[in-house]
C-alpha cells in the first residue's frame, strides 16, 4: 500500500466519514466463477486463495482451492471485476473479468515464483520478520511479545523499515504513549535489537499453513469500512444479524447490514472532556484517536440495547438499534479504561476496568453500578493501584506528555507491577463471573451474589480474552506464549496447547477466542500470521484459515445465525493494512460448498 499517501489524506477522509456508507450498496447480480489455480509447472495447488473484488473495490470474497486446484465462487458482484490468486511463497496473479447476472465464467490462473528475494520477503507475514530479530534469549524476547504486539502487527511493511537505534528509541517512546509498559532497560534493549534485526535485508523463510481439507470448504467475505484513521476495536452481531463495530478512534459505532451491504455510522454524543478523554495526559496515537470516548467492547441486552464500554471517558453507553439513540452512564469512582463487557443470564452488565484493576457490575433496571476492586497481588502493585488514578488526573493538566509513564514504577521494574484485568465471561453453569489478569498471569472468579473474589495462577503467560463453552469449561488464549489453555472450574485443572506456527522460530499472538455454540470448536485470532485458527477439542487438532488480507489483526470473534464467524480487521492504524482500511470480515466454514451448490443449481444440474 501507499502508506504515505494514505496517511496524508487521512484527515480529509475523516471529514467525509459519514458520507462513505452510501458507497457500499452491492449490485443486484448473481454470477459465478470457476477454474483452477496451478503453479508454473502445471501442478494444481490446494489451499490457494481466489479473491474477487467488486467493481467499487470496497468488498471482496474469497474461496480456497481443493486438492485438484479447482475453485468455485458465487457472488452478487457484477461488472468489470478484479480477480486475484494468492498462495503462500508465490507471487500473486491478478486479472480482470466481466461478469453479468446469472453468468458462469471460467478463469484459470497460474501462480509463479517471486522474481526476487526481496519481493518474496516483502510478502511474508509479520511472524516471519519478527522471527529474525536477534534476541539474546527467550526471556529477553518475552516482554517484547507482551508489550509490542497487541495494537498492530510488528514486522509489516509499515513497521519493519530499517532505522537507526535512535529512531527506534523515538518510536518506542511513542508506543509507550499507548501503554506499552517498558522498563528503561527493556526500551534500550528493544531499540538495539530492532535496529539490528530490521536491517532491510530480505528474509528467507518458507511458510507452511498446514492446509487441511476443511479449508477447501470455506469462504471469506469482507466489507471495507471508514477511513485510513478508523480503528474498529470490536465487532458484535445483533439479534437483527447486523454487525456492529466500535470505532475507538472516531467515537463512532458502525453498522453493517450483510444482506444489502449497506454500512451506516452513528457518532456518540459529545462529552465535556478533551480529546483522549481521561487519558489526555498520554500521547496516545493522536491523529487516530481523535475522540473523547474511545468505544471499545459491546454486548447486547435482553431489551435489545447494545452496551458499550467507553475506555477513554470512563463511561458506559447504551445504543438502541431501533431508535439509534445513545445514553451515557458515568462510571463512579476512580475507574480507568473500561474494557471487555459481557451480559449475564439476568441481564446484568459486567466489565473489566483495565488500568484501575477493577470489575464493574451495572443493573440496567436500576441503573446502579457496583465497582469491585480486585486483589492487588503484592505491595508494589497495591501502591500502583492506589496512586495511578490520581496520577492520571494530574497528568491531564499536562496534555500528551506521558507523565504517568515517566514516573511509574514500571520504568524500573517492568510491566509486572500492573495487574490489567482484561477479558471477562460468564459461566453458563452457575452464573459466576470470570476474568483474566493479563500481567500477573491469573484468572479470577467473582461470585455474582456475594461478590467474593478467588484467583488462580495460569500455567501459560498472558491470559487475555477467555470464553466459556456450553459445558462450563473456560478457554483462555495465552498471548505471551503462543498458547491455548483449557480450565475446568469444578476440578480446578488446566490443560495447555501450543499454537501451530508457520515456520521454525516464529511466535503467535492470540488476542481473543470464542467457542462455537453448536459445534463447540474454539476459534482463535492469530494476529502475527494473517490467519484465524480453529481448534477441535475432541481431537485436539488445529485448522488454519489464511486471511485474504495482509496485516490482519482481529479482536473479538462472534457467530451469526447463518454460520459465519465474524470480526473486524483492527490493525492500528488502518492505513497499515494491505487495503488501507479496516473491514468487517466473516469466515463461513461451509461457504465454499454453498457456492458450489449454487453454481450447480445455476447450471441446471
């Protein structure tokens, strides 16, 4: 992508943000493409991606080839369309095709080896580039994985350019403005390693996605959203089966009607806070975070309202999909950065407060909050918990100076001085509330009646956004250790699994997961390698689904009634992705088979 051009026009795009949805209405066509994808020697390839872009360039659909190299895709796109074949370790092949309604066209494509080592390296995933960083030890790399991989990919074309150690120091200082919690020693080490590792020389790695038959049945749909500065943090699916996305950068909720392709945006009401809200004293990714609320996570209640945590303004918001009306509820006390939100069986709203080490409970009927302070896990963390809210308030008198970070004890001791309660979920068996503490490697249980808290150490580091299955088993992504954990609350036992990587020496960063309500399969974000993973508990087997978009960073995963696994591409900033924009993305495990059936029906067979 032309990143500099996108960055320059970002401000202009922001000004016309509300005019964009009208561009997304699909054409009322139904056409099909079939064919094969082969290599230069004529060999068919399994698991190659065939992507069709609509004429406007704001939607795309992708299927994967079978063992014989064949594909079939059924689409409502029409007109002159771009078609692309993509296969790991090979150069993309593109062509154009004219499609009309009810037409079945045949397009055969050949993928070739890259013309140069540099071109081959440029197409590799971030995981391949970070694997070459010359860490002295695994222990030295651990805080880098924890602190430098959650907002965006490290090692994409925007971030891996060759720079001096001083330039990397400046970059790391900027990243700490969005809570990359580095000690002084870690920051110095990181700058040195990044300067030596990202030297501009090509990386020689062969990626192996571990193609399985399940991949060949799937289809991926994408709808581009917003502008170059949009940051859709989370996506949820409403009872109306529309997709809702929280734009943390613009204080906007995006709504996608998947049937029509229409996208609308609804801005949150203004509030008497500066840009950056309660975190105006931090540098933040200013230019991207232009708002005051920072809408983050969503959950829909029984009355249809969608509840939203506003991370920057320390408020809870409700959004009524019928009336499009918002209502704000300031969270009382010293709450900082409301984060992940879930609803219990009684319609009570629960959410974590990351920076202030709390979980909050909100009753929509009484509109009353209860804020639960969680264990501090040691004296140093207790002092941090007590002082940080005051420091943050004082820091707002000195906008964008990063004062809280400059005087924090983590500058000497590292991020372990913080707790960071992150993800949260509700046990379907007893209604108890469970959360994950990211930086102390614990999960905790809150009794919904007594509010008593019990915590447990996790065997793997970096528990982030856990989810329960219908049997009351808690599944937890281990962000820092490329892992997946299974916890049985009744037996108090863990099982751990390492995630598959694409090549030796790589690591994965699973930000979130969700459990399919019917199959029980665990779907996991794999944010270093442009893919999504599916884990089958009964066989303990992983299935890998490559993303059609380079620089794919995903957050919460949700399931639609028609079988899709949906989310939003959420790299910060959006212009750092291959498309230059965020998107809603839906994986359909059986979508390719549905397309083949539709094509057969169109042919009258």
